[in-house]
C-alpha cells in the first residue's frame, strides 16, 4: 500500500496518474483505512498536496468504503474544505446510503458554492425518491449552477412528478434561455409526458437571440423527438426559424 501511495505522491504525469490510481483500487477494501488518511490535504495545502488528496479520494470512490464510513463522515464534519469535498467524492458510491444521506444533506444545506455543488452531486449519485423533492425545490433557488444540476438529475432519473416545476422554469423568459439545453434534456427524458405547450415554449427558446447558433440548432433538432402535433400554432411559431438566415438553423427547422 505505501509503495502505491508513494507513486501518486511522487506527482506523475497525468497520463500515468490514472494507471497509478487504478493500482490503488486493485488493492481492494483492505487498503481503504490507509487511503482515507490521505484525502485531506490540510490547511493551507499546496496545489500538489490538493492534487494528491484528490487522487486518493478518486480511488476510494471506486472501492467498497464500508470499513471507513465513520472516518469519511468525520472528515465530512471536521475536515478542511478540500477534505470535505474529497470525502463527498469517496462517499458517492457508498453501500451505506441510509447512514450517510442525512449527513450529506446537512452539509448541502449548510454550505455554499463548490462544496454545496459537491454535496448535491453525491446526493444525485445516491438516487432514490428522497431526491425528488429536493431537486424540485432547487428549480426555484435562483442559483444557476444548482438549477442546472437539478435539471440533469431529474432528467437522469426521469422524474415526471417534477414536470410542473420544470414547466415554470421553462416559461420564465429571464432564466429559461440560460438552461435551454438542460430543459430540453429533461423533456426528452420524460417525452411521453411532454405537452404541445412544452414544445411551443422550446420553440420560443430556439428563437432567443441570447443563445448561440449551436444551442439553437440543438433545440430545434430535439423537438422532433418530442413528437409534437403539427398544428397551425406550431407552424406559425416555427416560421421565424424556417426563414432564418443561417442555413443550418433553417434546414433544422424544415426537418
């Protein structure tokens, strides 16, 4: 174990690092008590120390960490900022979700910024219906990073129960354009529940000049998968796109 750890601590080139982390993982759960000691770089940690700690956490994320759940939770509560984030990474694959989830939820609600986002990623990795209400609440949080993560989580889990909250966001002219791709992914994931009004709202997003051309094309091309009825209203709403000066956008609208 010490020899494998020293390989990482030596600071290898990125292409070698993945191989050396894999060697740590291959040691099996028996090595986790030694690895967990290295996931907190201390304060203040140097860039090299933080990178090393991250790689040890990455190894734990691929291992059975049942034997060190207590140590990881201790780091989650009392570690440095980097240590807490690394503990979250390591806990994402835990087999003790019922024990760990309350602690991660508490950290999520208490923190801000990158640590809050890391806690949310861990909660998403846990899955389960417990996430549905949390993700729906995040849609109205006003935090673009959290909203994007919530939309991706709802899409991945195909949470139809959240569709009203997503529709509310979809019809907000100020914020919907910033989340256009994530909104489309959600409606594609629950396409059987998508309505004609959802399609029309997506068309309006595709018309938005605040989105770049590639994003507008992606929106238009995704509409066909929602299987909308080609009503007069939809035809009229598509006219500006069909008449677009850009050839790619115009062709996508015709299709």
